[in-house]
C-alpha cells in the first residue's frame, strides 16, 4: 500500500495496513535546507535527519493555499503602508492604515532562530478602531482558479502522500486583528459589532472556498481558527455563534465538490466537540491529551469516530521534552485509543512541530519512535 493510498483510504474510512503517521508541518519536501537565509531554521544541519525521516517514512501532508484568487483587493490592504527593518538576527515589520482621523498600526517581529512571527502590536485596540475598520467599503469579490501550485505540489509528492489545502475561517481572520485580551472583551461585550466583523470577513472567505473546492475537487482541507472561540476563552454558546455559523458553510462547500474538511482546534474540546461534529466535518486535529486538552482520545473516538478521522494525539511539548521510554508510552496509548472499536480512521500526529533552529537528539529519537511504532501497528 503506497503512502498516498493509505491516506486516501483513511479519509474514506476504508481498511488500511497500518495507521498513517504524519509529522504535521514537517514533510521533507517544502522545507529548503539549501536556502542560506539566516531566517531559515531548516538550514541547520541538525534538521536534516528529521527532514529525511519525514520524506522517506511518513505519510506526508504538505500544505498549500486555497486554489483560487480574488482579483479585487480588500480596501483595508489597499490603504496599508508597510515598513520593514532589522538585520540578520531580527526582522521588524510595521503596517499602518489611515482611516479618516484614525491610524491603525500593527508591528511584528521575527527572530532568526525561531520559525514564527510574533505580533507585538495589533491593528484594533478598542471599539472606535473596530468601527473605523467596519466603515471601509466591503471587499468586492471576483474569483479565478489558481490551481498550479497545488498541482505542482501533488506531482512532486507522487505516491508518498497528499497535498492539504490550509486556510483560516472568519474568526481566524478576525481575532488576530486584536490582542487576545481586547479580542475577548469585544467578543463578549459587543456581539453585534463582532458579528458585523465576521460577516465582512466571511464573504470573501466563503467565495474563495467555494471557487477553490470547485477548481480542485476531492482535496483534503484544513480549516484553522475555531480554537479562538473555545473554552476557556469563550463559552460554547459563543462557539456556536462565532464559529459554527461562519465555518460550517466552508465545510459544506468543500464537501459539495468531493473534498474532505478537517477542523483544526487546539486545547479544550469537551464543551464544543458536539458542535464541531455538528458542522459535518470529515476530520479533527490535533485532539490534545490532558492536561493541554480536556478529553481523552478514546472518548472522542467513541462519540464521533464514526464520522471523523481523528488526527493526533501527541503533544508537541512531549515530543521535545520526554525521554524516549515515556514518549513511546504516549505513542502506544494514542495508537491504541485512536483505533479502538469502530471508527472512520486515525492518523498519528503531534500537535505542532519544533520551531527552533536546533533539533536535539531527544527530538530526533522521538520522531523515530513515532515512525517505528506506527509501522509495527496493524491496521
């Protein structure tokens, strides 16, 4: 059974020879260790064994963007001015947008040895900023297919896995406009305004999802963002208001064209699991184990495993910190619980990947354990 066939059969709920094993963002294909940029952590030699392992022995799911474009730029981005400064150790980027008598500013920082971007200042800081943002004209929508990058990725993968389209839902676009504290205050105290924001952001996202799913039918999609409205941040009632209402149309569009919709939501699931399943999605990740999450993988499988392929349930911090015997025990538990009883399918996967420049021998060994134990686990 090829790795592509194994993943496809898992998504369809068909028998496989073993559960697929996936390193999430790490695939040995889209990383470029030959790029000498000081901001490319993958050019550190310590990464090479992990990239080789991912390329040669995992069921790969490298990510691609939505295979459609909007030809009409968002008025907010048309007004944006950007300044970037820094050196080989840090890159600082400032975005400013002038709306009437208000200037909205966002600042981000990227350190060379950390493969992530930190937002140090957010565009919207109060209700007045939000009102200014909402005063702009709604984005016009004119979509066109843009499938070439996805097709190229698919060809490069061959029979070693599947491409996965990754996109954010409306709350994934809305919440980062604020700091986390300001977002929560607005979402809790200004529901009418927050719905207006979500509606404004939803229209182009829905259009692009529909156009992309039609242009590239039958693909696996990952939808990010629901965790912004999960407990303890917001109560389940607001998850239904701010996620289900705006994310379910994306799920339905993907499925309408034969695709598979996978919901990505970190943290607590107990209070929102039924709502996630109620959107009709085909898969869920990363199903973090307690104490990061609040529900065991076995229970998720029992309640909704017939509907959803479960991706998880290894915590990224365990991948980095646990000695090999303790990590192996976590892997065995995930494999056993993820395949217990009847269910559509299970993919062994960590909740994230290391984002530092150096891969320690412990991390490498734990990645090897994932591959070894999944490889010896009967389907």
